[in-house]
């Protein structure tokens, strides 16, 4: 009995019941599946977003328009003048409008207040200060004019001039008929007066105004006031006395006026009258001749 060995025989592979190897495959359609949850979908922009974007653009345009509007300067300003005895408000407003119509003054960025003030003061010498207020949101500026009041008429070689409270000859008296009732002071110093020239200091004008007020209160009839060639001297003549009175413009007006009124009353009471002058230029002393 022979024995058979299967060592050298090829081993049979059992294939029954097993799936044969795939030798081909099918590709799926390139287009994404219609109902696939993994497919990338393009988000649709809602109409509300477009509406809000349009509103933002409109809002920005309105803001820019408002800023541009607020930067413009109107050529029709509001005028505030401290005194209108020299010129009317319409005169000042017309001159200011002409300056505001210049291209450089049409907006708040390039607006030049100094040039505006200089132009107004050159045209109207009575103006001592100009202040301009540019509003933040509106276009209409406010111009404040500081105008010292007229004090008296100074009559000299160059003619008659109106002098204001700070001692400036603002204009010829003939050009300002509103001030025809002002007292007149004769100028014998020989000083040449021009429009806008500084003829006296503010203290000198204050001295003269105080003297005039005290004499009016004491009912002293003034015939004339004269500025002689002597510096800082003022000579006063009354209608009822033959002498004139010497005042020192650099002194105290109330003190010198008080000395004059007291001496005047004393001379009336004693019937002694100076033949030439009464000198009250030194405080506490009265000289006469």
C-alpha cells in the first residue's frame, strides 16, 4: 500500500463563495448630486443688504453736503455796531458784504479776519476794533464793530474834524451832519490834521469831556476852548468874564476844574477880577494876572 504525499502539489485556492476581484469601476457624474448635503451652495445676498448699503451711501452724501454747506460763508452778515452816529448800519453792512464776496472769504477755511478788519477800518476810521463770529453750522457771520462815540469838533488849519473818544480825527465835520451839535475846540498848535490821524490821546479827550460836563453842571457859559502852541495846555474862555483859564491836559480834570470853579466864585464874591488869565495847572495852587 502506497502512501501519497501532497507537499509538492500545488495548493488549490478555494474561490467558491468569494467575490471576484473588480477589474473596472464606474465614475459618478461630474455634476453634484442634486440633493447632496455636502455640495457647496452659493449664498444668496438678501435684498435688505442692498437696501442698507444704498441708505449708507445716501447718508454719507448728506453728511458731506452738510459739512460743505457749513463751511461756506454768506456775504450777508449780521452787523452789531456800538454807535451809529457816524454811519448807518446799512453802510457798514454794504462794506462788509463787499469784503465777504471775495473768493478767499467765501469759506471758513481760508477766511481772513485781519484783512476784513483792516479794510473796514480804512473805509471807516471811526471803527476801533472788529470782531467776526463764524457760526459752526450756519453760513451767516456776525460782525461786531467797536465805535467810540464822537466827543467834539476840532477846528484847525486843515478844516473841521470830528474827534472821537480815543482822540482820532475820524472824518471831516461836513461829512457827518449827525454830529453838528458837538462842541468845537480851536486848534492853534499848527498841527496838520488828516482823516484818521491821532490828534489827541484818549486821556486828553477824557479830560476835555470831564471839563465840559463839570462846566455844564455849574452852568458856566463857555465861549471857546483852544489848544495853544504850548504842549498839553488847554485855554478856556467864558462869556461873562474877560480872562481866560489855563488847564493842563496831563493833570487831574476834576481837581483843576474844582480849582477853577472855586476861584471863579471867589472873584465874583470879592469883585476882584483877573485882567488876563487864571492858571489852575498846578494842583493845590491858583495863579492869576
